[in-house]
C-alpha cells in the first residue's frame, strides 16, 4: 500500500491508502457498494460486475479500481442502476425457486440483492441445461443453484492454497444475439460468461483432493456449495449464534457456534455447524467440522468430587496439557503457590524456555510479529515447522502473501510437502536433514543480515563458510559475421540488371565457454539446497521489501534449542525479519506466560486431560469430569499474541476446576472471575471477561479481546554457538506430526473428522518399499515401540515416516524423547 490519501465518495471525504481498492475503502468507512464476487484478502475476479461505480467521470469496478489522491467517486448513477438491475435479473434466470428448502435461505446474498435492487420482473430468458448435483465428499455441489461468482475458486486459491476448484464448461446454448445489442453492456458480458461455466475440480477426479477446510462452502453466497453434514438439517434463522474462539490449535480463530435443540423429541441443545468471519479469518477443517467434542451427560458426582479434593490434598504434582483456558492455567498457578505443587507440562515448558532464551538476545518478552503481518509481507521464510499441520492459519498467511502480495518464500523442512510446494512457483523448498535447523538459521543470517552490525564473531563464523571456486560457464554471445552474397542490381549506365557481389553483415548467436571465479557457500551444500538456489533466490527477492520469519515446534525440543532461540533473535535484530513463533498447542503461549513449570514429577500426580494417579478429564475418561472447551467461558492466547474470549456453546452440569480450587482455599465463584487477575507483569491486561469485545470492523480491524503487551526485558550477550556438522539422524527416520484436521484427542473424538490413525507413509515411500497401505507394522527404537496400520498419505512426500499424536491409543509419544524426529526400525507384524 502507498501513502495516506483523501478521496471523496458520494460527497463524503474519507481517508484511505493510495492503491487500496475502492470497494475496501468504501467498506472501511461504512459506505455501501453492492458486490457479490469480491472477497477481502483475495484478488478481484470481476465475475459479478455489480460493484460498478463512477470514478472521476469514468465507470469502473470498485473491487478492482485503486484509490488515487483527490479521486471523486459516485456509487450510483442512472446507467449504473440499469446495469445492476439487469445483472440481478440475469442471476435470477433459471435459478430454482426452492428457497423454502434451500440451506442458504435466510442468509442468501442472491435473495438479499434481488430485494435490495428491487427486481420484481424478468426481462431475459435462455434455455436451461441439465446440471446434475455432485457429491464431493465433505461438500455437496448443486450447479443448478450456482451463480458462478467464483468466490469458492478464489478462496481456495488465494486464502487456502489448495487450488482444488476451477470453472469448467457448462455446455449451454449461446445467448440470443439480440441480447448483445439490447442489454446493458456489463450485464450482457457477465451473463455470457455465466452461461458458459460451472464449477469443477482441478484434479479431474470425482472427489475433492484438498485439505477439507470447507472455506469454499462458507463463502458461497447461495446454496450451491453446502457441507454434506449440514444439508437439510435446519433453517438458518432457527440457529442461535454463540461467538467463540476455536480451541484446537494456537491460531485462535474467531468462530461462531450455531446451535438449537436436537429434535422435536429431544430438547437438548446441539451444535449444527461452525461459521467464521471469512472476509477476515479462514478456518481449517478441524475448526469448521470438529465441534461436537463436548463432555456430554455429566452430572455432579459428589463422591467423585470429594475423591478429587482428597487426591489434591495427597498430590505433589499436577500434570496438564495446554488445551485449557488462561483462567484454568491461573487457577493451577494459584494452587501451586498455595500448596506447593509441581506443575508439569512438557511442551509448554519447552516453549517457555525457548521464549526466555530468545528474550535474552531480543530484549523483548515476546516475538515481534504475528500472522497478519506475515500475510501482508512479500517474502517469508519458514523453518522448524510442518506449517500445513502445526498451524493451518500460518499456511494460509504464507499462501496469501504468495498469491495476493505476489510474494516469494523459502520453506525449510525435512519432510517434503506437496501441498506447500503447490502453493506457488515462487516458493522454494529445502529438504534438509533433521537436526540441521541451526544451519538453516545461519544461512538466513548469512544471506540477509547486516554483516557490519552483526556481532563480529558471528560475521567471521559465517565468512568461514565462503570460498571461491572456478567454474566453467557457457554464455551465448552475438558475433558479427560478414559474408559475400550475389545480388542482381541495375546498372545505371547500361540500364540492365547485372549480378554483383555485395558484402553483408549480420549478428549470429555463438556459445562461448569461459572460466569465472564464483562464491562457494558451503552452508548451501550442508543443507542440500537446490542446485540453482542462489539465482532462484535472486529472482525471488526482486521488489521485495517486507520480510517475515516463521519458526515452529521442531525448535522447542531440539537438542540445541537454546542456540536456535538466540539465532532467531539475531535474525530479527540484524536481518530485518519480523518473527512469528508457532505455539505448540491451543494455549501454549498463555500457559508459558502464566505458569511456573517444573521438570520434576513427585510421587502422586493429578492429571488434567493427562493420564495420572488421579485424572480430571474433559474427554469423559477420567476419575472426575471436566468441561470441554466448547462448554467453557474464558480466554485463550493465540499465536497472534491476542487474548481472545470464548463462550460456552453447550451446557455442562458437572464440576469445574474452580470448584476444586474453592474447596482447596482459592476463593472464586466462577472460572471467569480470574480473567481480570491474569498477570499484568507478563503482558496481560486487567480486564473483566464481560468487558472483552469480540468482533471485526468493516475495515477488517480485529476487536477481539486484547493484545498482550510485549515487554522489555534484560538482555545478556549475543553469543551463539557453532553448529556441529556431524549432528544428524541416519537410518529410518520418523517424525511426530498430525495429519491435516487433527490436533488432539478432542478432534479425534468429533463425528465429522474421520482421519485414520496409523503410521503415515508417502506413496513414493510405499512404492520403493515392501510395505502396502493397510499392513500392520511395528515401529521400534530405544525409547519404545508401537504397532499400527500403514496409512498412505498423498499430502506428504519423501521417505520420512510420520507418526501422529491425536490418537492416544497409538501411544506414539513412546517413540520420541522431546525432539520431533527420531530413528526407528519398521517391520511388518
């Protein structure tokens, strides 16, 4: 975007940025311009043309025209009204009159705009063609209802990056030629295109090959794309909307639970679907479909509660996961302060330590950026994270930067990822070996840091990897060649044509070889970087001026995590990268700021959603029931360093952690009483839960909860360690990672997320092995062993085997000792 400018819309002067689309500028200032096809955060498609406006006397499309200082815009003229009326009439041609049973009825944009523009008659007609409904797995597509606005295609391409949808030929009769002469110009152009197209699959298969996020159905303005699990279940206007925050990963996405009674015979409330503010945030499939994980049919069991209180009196340790609210984390901390418990949470402890080591160099308590800033950058480096699975919104931000900002990216990770590779031709993947993450960060410093400002010992260390080598290069040069040709020319003396010899020169291409001295960067060889890495990077970096670095969970339990944390801080300070860290689980960041965590377990342990001597469980499989996240009020701290409120979608009639705390001397009536007590010294704000706001403005500004304060902290030296070139894993390598749409036992419990548990192998790996999908295998190493079935996964490539953690029955943690990579033997059972 450019500088701040002033434009005038319908006589109202507004402030915007030079280069902003007029439609976005109008929306940000609460000025209505109709638009069907355009999506904020995406590139314009010009499919609907209803956003016509007049800018400085010229008719333009508001979704595509960019603001210039002093521009005068009129949103409505007589001609524009004719165009809009004709466009809406065309959209209504042959559109089935089934509003009474259509799942979109009541929130249908075709209904809304038909009424808004006052269409009360039809001027146009064309013979309809058969358009059979399609079942695409988790989606149902009815082309008879489709208006081919292409929002689904655009969302899939620009927001998500799956690129699974496209327009295909419809096979309709051509429009009557007279319409071209009689109709308003834009309405005819729109109709002509609409009449030729429907939506199809890029895969050419009968089923969608994508990451199953459902964003295409969410953005569909009509009833053409519908989630199959929602079809014909309810009318939209019957549903009560509960604003909340997704509890599955650290993205902290805004969601709305939509619920009503289960049936005429069953008054119990049930969640029917999850919606999102799709103009401003995208959901993954876990957030959209994984909503029914509540701890159901719980009543207060006094004996179980009394047993829990006695267990707490006996215990010396509380072990818990980070899938809890900030308020629950604070209750645990208060219990620790009062009764001296060891609080054990291994993944949060690792992240907490990583943040502290980073802070010693950065001088700030938190990393400096967020996913929104990454999305708005135009060059991203991702290292230390399986970005597609660890945090889907990080992947969406990367994709949005590549597509909408015409950005470029480097993706460092040992596991090859076809989904990430397919985001853009301007993304280069470097499949380094496990335990080489330090080398990747040193390469970032080497390529981008200001060497004069960088600590001199680091600059000298980087210099040691450079040498010169002589290479033979072949160039094509143009060489002047003179040749004698014979031509017929007129002899002026004789008046006759005669053959004469003439010299003619021309430039001809010639290949020449020469030896040149070039820089040899051994860091690239250590990382197995692609052969043309340097020249590709040079092309990527043209016109790039905003840089983001995304790091993730591979770092936090790395044997040299302290060094990695300090290197990340150096990249932020001296290489001009804005840093985002992906917290491991839902509220890992919140827990790491609130809780004093220990590595030590005592003799008797209370487990909160963790198996222990006495277990509190929101999954309903422990000694005392607890509410699941969709049954709680409270706050969650997201990757974007926001403290976001969440509300209970479904009732819960059992005991909560606050009840136990009260029995143990911690005074409180409700869990949310602790919201205003969250530690200000760690960047939280003293705000009561009921005072937290939860919405987006028309300009896309997020007014949800509040931002953590990034506090100044005392720094130490900027010393980092040299890496060990021999540090690597050899043999059969396994990696602890979940498939897309699965994060934990809570997603595994849900009805609509049916990913199979097992040992995930790529088709490439299976083809080169004696294994087949469905075989039972034993995976064994010095840490432990598991037996599971092989699952063929087309969302991974290469030879590294992926072991998920979402299914506790698999007991996959037995194979890993912190770091996400390990070696193991794999044999058929």
